[in-house]
């Protein structure tokens, strides 16, 4: 979920471009926390912006998440549950380049639905990311990107925002899967020293930490302003993660495992 309350340098959002198999699920209402509360260990006041609403909410669930299409057809679209039109469409890759050729591969090798969930209700999606080819320039795979006309593509969250994720961290994760990503925002500008990653991204390090980096409107971002989580030493469990970008430019992360 994305709760605003990023910057015009950015354009498209990309969800879950992963090297290892990872399940992205849905956050049930019973598990939702008060998004206006201060983060643990901080004295920061909640963001009381006029735009305090859910900008996009994507559920990777076969029963409730599909707008149209299918994984096998390479044209699956996941609907934005808020009704704001920020749907996600499958993005296909061959030789590490985007392709519109839906017959280029068996896309069910890279994405599949699962009945697994945090609560036992609903479901999730398994991301295998890509085929693991050693040559990173020759990989085939699939992930999701916001549709061309999604309003969020041109949003400027200058008053701050919160990102929230629910995912199952695989037991077979190894250092070979380092820097696989959960979400990113394409574009240029913002001062990101790793500009090839776009203007915002969140990735899993070789030490199983989650790194969150975002550019800013002033274009003077530095690596030292990244937010890091503790190490996810426990595999085979669901994690719930929140990132808050305050209007005063402070970054906070909250990460916890769920039974």
C-alpha cells in the first residue's frame, strides 16, 4: 500500500523484481495498524497532510486482485483496490529487455498464484523473478509496472508518504539473491547516486537487510540518507514492513516478522 500525506522526477512504479521466489500477499483489515501513529522509537509527530489517503493498494490474490488477463497470457492486470486507477500490468523481459511479445516464454515459470497467506484467508503471488541466467544481460522473466495512464505516475508526494508491504521471505534465500527488489520507481533526477535504479527503490542486501533509498526534489540525495532495516534472519515466515518518508525529509523503517 502507498499512503501519501516522491517527486516529479519519477514516472513509473515497478513491483517485485526478484531473483529468489518470494510471495507478495495482501494486508487484511484485521491486521492493519493506525497509519497516523508515530513509529516505534521515535518522537516524530504523525503526518497530518491534507492528502492523507491511500494512493494505491495492490493485492496479489487470484480471487480479489485481478482486473483482467492472465499470467499464462502475459497480460495480467492487477487492479488498484482504491479505485484510483493505479493498476499494475505484467512487464515481460527477454534478454533483460522489456518485450511486448506475450509468446516469447512460458510466463508461469516466473509468476504464479498461491493459496498461502498470512492469515489463512485469501492468497498471494509467487515471484520467481527471472530465469537466473548467469549473464545478467540475457535473462528472461516478468514483474509488474503501473499502467501507462496511472495517476500515481505523475504524483509528487512532497508532504511525505508511507509504503507498506506484506511478504513471505523464502527459506532458500542465499547471498546469490542479494539486491533483489520489492519495489522501485523509474525515472531520472532526484540525486540518486545509483541512477540506474531509478528515483526510489527498496532492495534486500547480501546481509538480508532491507535498504530503502529515494531521491528528492532538491536533487542532493546521498547514500548516507538511506534507511536500513535489521537483518531478516528468520526465513520461511511472513514479514510486514513499513517505510515512512516524513515531510521534514526524515526516513524511518519498521520491520517485523509475523507468525
